[in-house]
C-alpha cells in the first residue's frame, strides 16, 4: 500500500480521483486500527495532516467552520465558548493521546455509530462540506449517515470542514458506559436548546446502526414549551414532560445486543439520558434568563 503525503488540498483530491479506493487519513485513530487488523486493503492512503486549510477553524456570521483535521484537543480548548456541547463531547473521547490526534472530520469519515461527536453534531444541525476534483457541496449532517460505517461521501470526495451554528442556549452531552473514563459509549444523548427557533435539538449515539436524532421527542417538547408558555414563564419542566421526552427518545432507537450492553439496556439508558439532558439544558436556560433579568433590573 502506498502512503501519500500531499501538502496541498488539490493534490489530495487528484490522488483520490486517480486511484479509486484510496483511503483518506486524518488522525488515523480509527483507520489505522482497521488497517492493522486487515479489515481494509486500500491501494493507497492519503495523509491529510500536512494540508494547512484542513487544520484551521474560523467564525463567520454565527457559524464555526471547523476544518476536518482540527484535533479534538484544540476543539475542546479553543471552541468551548461558541460550541460548548461539541467541546464537551470532544473531552470525552478516549485518552489525551487520542484527542491530540483524532478529529471531527475523521469521525464523520468512519461514521461509527458510537462516536462521541455525532450526537452533538445532530443536535446542533451541523453541515458537512464535501469537496472533490469535480467541485464542492454541503450536506446537512442529518442526511449524511446512510448505514453502518457508511455516508453520502463519494469515493473521490474529502470532508473539508464541518459548519456548526454557534450556541444560542445551553447544550448537554451525556453517555453511558462500562467504566467512568476512557470508555466507548454504550449509548449517548445530546441536547441543544435553540430559543429563537423554539426547539430542542437532539442526537443519539450507539443505539442504532447510525447516529440519529430523536425527531418525535423534538416535536413533542417544542409543542410543550410553546403550549405551556414555558419560554415566557421560565417555569420548571413538569416531570410528565421529561418522562415522555425520554420515552419518545427511546422509541427512536433500534439497538442491538453486544458486549457493551443489551438492546433493552440501551433503550432504558437512552430514556434516562434524554430526561437528564433535557432537564439540564432547561434548568441552565432558566438560571441564565433569571440572571439576565436581575442584571437589567
């Protein structure tokens, strides 16, 4: 297998177009494991870490454009302000060494359902920038995953960046696992409050073939927040609303039994995580709103 080291994006794209099956490598934390175990035998691999434009992030008009090769460590250290939920998810990824190498672009490329950043990207309504020698396109992350380890990315395309709306309300990421640290999520749940849209974005990981949003739960809680005028009153969420939200989140999943947990456990855990995440973001929103009222008084 040839290992290519381009320092220009165009050169990497030309390599993908010229040799079908060429494998892009960002941090390599997932890809190199598969290669070492013989799960893949590509004709060539393209190292993306020397391409400067992939290792940058920028803010523009309320959106963070995160280069595909920006590692988790930088995401957590530099973007906790505009992207608190994604930064929190990045902090839960593996060890410090893994976070120094692993990237959001790489996670999207491998599309592992238990990956920590996928639920938060879904909850935030992120967009994936894909580029090839043929041109560029953007794909909403909710349309990006097509099956276990599969995405809409064509063989000659690279993930150039991820476009993520900056936070306008509290965000939360929680996962269940068999250990307290360095753990692969048995399942996970993300919630992001969007007051201007009157909604709560969601994302679930590790409980289906692909990461997925809890759409019925989103519709339900949006209706409850509006119908009960909770955005105006800032009252606590009723227990019944939290419970139903968790039930609808659990109903969205189609988990499997494996060494990390049974399907029944995953459904139960998703319901618990969803209730907790929604309660946390709503309580934080109420506290922030109350503090602003007191400041302006």
